[in-house]
C-alpha cells in the first residue's frame, strides 16, 4: 500500500491528467485556492493594516517553511521572486574587482545563472566554467581542481536541470572553504523531492524556487544565507526593506538590518507567498525522506521501461546520482511531447536532452505505464506522418 497516494485527492488536476511534469510545474494543491481567497479577503477588509498584521514579515515567515524543508534554522531563509533575483543578490555581495575574483561553475548550470556570470565579466569576474563531457555529469575532480586561492564563489546546482545529475555539495563546500571561497547551491531541482540539508553541507548560500517539486506556484523563490556570514555581507542589490529602520526612510548609505531582512530588497510579492504555502505544508506532512524513497523507485521503473523499449536514458542510472526526473532520448521528442499534452499527458522536452519525466509523490505506477503506452502510440503516428 502506497501511503503517499492519499494525497492525490488534494491535487485536482490528477483527476483528468497524467501529470508527470513535476520537475517543471508541480500540481496545484486544492487548498491553494483558499489561500488566494484569504489574501483577497485580508486586502479587502484590513487594507493597509494587513502589513503589520502579517504581510510585513511574510518573506521570512514563509521562508521558515522552506527552511524546514532544506535544513535551515528559523529566520534564515527569505523569499524572493525567483532564483534569478536571489542569484543576483548573492553576486552583489562580492567585490568582483578585487584580487580574489574567480567564480567557479559548470556548463550545465541553469542558463539564468550562466547569463548573470557572463554579464559580470565586465565587472572583473573571471568565470571558470567546468565542461561536461557527456552532457549528463560534471566531473567532480575537475570542478574541485578549479577551486583555488583566487576563487571567491563556487556556484552550482545540487541537481542539474538538464540531466537530473546530483552533485556532491558537501565535497564542493569542503574544498571551497579550505581555499577560502564560498559556495552557492541552487536547490531548485532537489528541494521537495530529495533531502537537502544546507546546514549539514555547511553551504554559504542556497537559492531555489517553488514552481516545481514544492507545488508552490510561480513568484516564490527563496534565498538561504549562512547566519555567521550575515554581518560581513553587504548586498548591492538591496532596497528599503533591508534597512534596519525601514520606516525612517533615511538617506544613504543603507544601514543593513541585522537579521535576514538584510537580504530582502523591495516590496515582496505577497499573493505569491499566500499561494506557495500550501505546497510547502503538504511536502512537510508527506515527508521528504518518504517522497525520495518513492521517487527512486518510480524513476527506476522509468529507466527499466525505457531500456526495454530500446530508448537511451540521458540521466544517471545509479539511484544516488539521479534526482527526481528521468530524461529519455525519444525520437521526434518535441512533436511527441506536444501530442502527449493534447492527450492529457504532461511531460516536457528540452533541446539537446530529450523528454523529461518527473513523477512526484502523488503519482501512481500505473500512470508511468500509461505514459509509456501513450509514447509508443504517439510515436507510431508521428513517424507515420513524417
Ligand atoms: C536549477 C534551476 N535553477 C533555476 C531555475 C529557474 O530560475 P528562475 O527562478 O529565475 O525562473 C530552474 C527552472 O527551470 C532550474 O531548474
């Protein structure tokens, strides 16, 4: 008996749709609609008083729910719009014109992050981008070799979005700290589907968002910063909410707040925070360890099915090396994915990778079989049409 299946009733889209796109957009919890109504009611009835009655500290209060999922302590995680904003804020804590100006990353990092590193080159950042020989893995030894006494920051994904390869964050942090560098881990593709423990890793920064495995919808990114670093960090991508006395509206320079408000900037996207909470609560109740155990079983089944059908799997096969999704090299992947969506089977396609399939705790094994059957039928019709 799969205990986690009792959550299916909480996700209305599952009634009509084979929803295996949880690495891209997690299903909406039923209670999210109530939470959005609550936002509207509060605004409508309480007006400006809503700020002091709860809205003001929501970026940290909601961040605390995330903190429990990623192993952060209370008050150590703040909400932002997305990873791009959080990453820009992290980069703005460094002086890239200093002697220690190297940023180590890998070629499979998420494009937003790579774009930002590239644009920082004009400000003195030297970017060392470790290549991936197979497009799936980043060789750990190559990455560790790049970290040296000139390195200010190592910025990597915990789970690679393109291949679901899991990187060894603890080993990277150990090397970086011994070289005097910091580490920022993007946990977008892991938080909610596999254990993440920012304090056990001793990582300096972690970024992520809620659209995928956390079932929190768009607009609710997050940023964790190691507490003992707070006094020494002065983010340049700042704003009035990061001031120790924001309502003094005093002139520059900013006097940073001593708590995590230091890592906020402007007015937070309050509706997105209302909408995000239900997903976090459900993930906490379901339990990440249990979710991971099921995910490993289901991604294992997908690998078996792909191999039986003779399709290449473009993700690591060893359970410890793979995250929550499996990427399949199916011919005509783009066309097949489009047709599957028309038939109410949701997966996605990434150029250069393949069809990504990401089951979550509410999916059944039968849905994996149904998907597989549908891929075969769709493929026959697509091949016949070309
Ligand atoms: C690893 C990773 N980082 C970041 C993002 C998205 O970044 P943003 O929150 O800025 O949209 C994604 C989304 O696909 C991702 O997989």
